[in-house]
C-alpha cells in the first residue's frame, strides 16, 4: 500500500488541475506563455500520475478498471468483476 501522504498529494494535484483547466486552455489559446508560467506547477495535467483507487499503487495500473494489476487479478479470481474470468485453453 502506498503511504497516505502520497495518495493525498495526488488528490491535491487532481483538484488543482480541475481548478485551473479552463484558465490554462484560455491562456494556451491566447498564446500567453508567461501567464501559463505563473500558474502553480501542480496545475499542469502532465504532473498527474495514475494510481490504484484501492491501494494507491503507482505501477501496474489498468486504466479500464482504475486499479492495479494485482488487485485486478484478486478481484477477478474472486468473481468481483463482472464479465471477467480467467482464461483457459
């Protein structure tokens, strides 16, 4: 499990990105790069990192489900994800 501080930092970054998204798009359309530089660094969507919603794991993230590969496998084996079953051939 990731530390709570890391998960909280990602949530804070996401809030900043949501807050400044309209302003960023206006400044980009106007070509005002000095204005963009004055915005907070964490307001840039590039600084976001995908994390597992359950554990906060930063690696092995599956976008379609929003969880890490490990949690996905456990949930799929337990039948908690509808329509997903272990392959066998």
